[in-house]
């Protein structure tokens, strides 16, 4: 049965698993199921001993997280803080909102992630000195509507006039 435009039970939305290196997460893309256009929201679960996505910030999109269950740590800038159920974390757009979650507990760390979806979206990864550029939709949007997505080392720049007649 198709969801009502205003009501959805999270149990009716499947999980997408992503794993690479220290990252092991499952996500429920609730905003996609609800056809949201301006807000991204979903539930993320981080496996014990794993991390969320790489340490990053968005240039134009802000994010908020509500810890639903489990314990762990949040890394924001140079600060690492313990987190537990009920904690709310705000990550503004720009370098001041750089963040990553770490599950150092024995059970899954689950949180509700909410973010704006301004596009294009530019995301920086300070630990690996990369930048991700997404056009057509923001990071939380429908991947089928993306017109461009690329991750580049920040040093991979060219002259403005290169390749121009």
C-alpha cells in the first residue's frame, strides 16, 4: 500500500546497507518514501565498533541528529563527546558543522537524521582532503534525479581557462 502523503510507519521502509573500511551503517530513507523535496530525514543505525560516514561538512545544508538508542561518540571539529539516547546534535552548514559518529558501544547506535536539501550540494572531507559535488538533488535526495556527482581531491584543480577556446 502506498504511503499517505503525511503518514508513514518506519517499519514499512526497507534498510539500505553501506559498508567500507570502518564504516558500517544501515539507513532508512524516510524522506524518499514520503517524497519530501526540501527536508531529508531518516533513521541511521551504526554497527558496534563502526563509524558513520567519513568526517565531513556540507557547505549549504545543515543537519540535526537525535540519538534514538545506543551509546557512542560524536566527533565535531577537534572535540569528541559521548552520546546517548535523547541527545540532540546540531551541525550547521560550513566547517563549524564538520562531524562523524562513532559506535563504541555493544549494541547498534541509532539516530534520526534531519537535514536541509539545498542543491547543488558541496561536501568536504577534511581527513582525506576531498570534496564531493552533487547537482540535480542534494545528498539526501533521490539519486535518480542527480545530474552530476563527483568526488575529487581538493588539489585536483585546473586553470579557469583550460580547455576553453
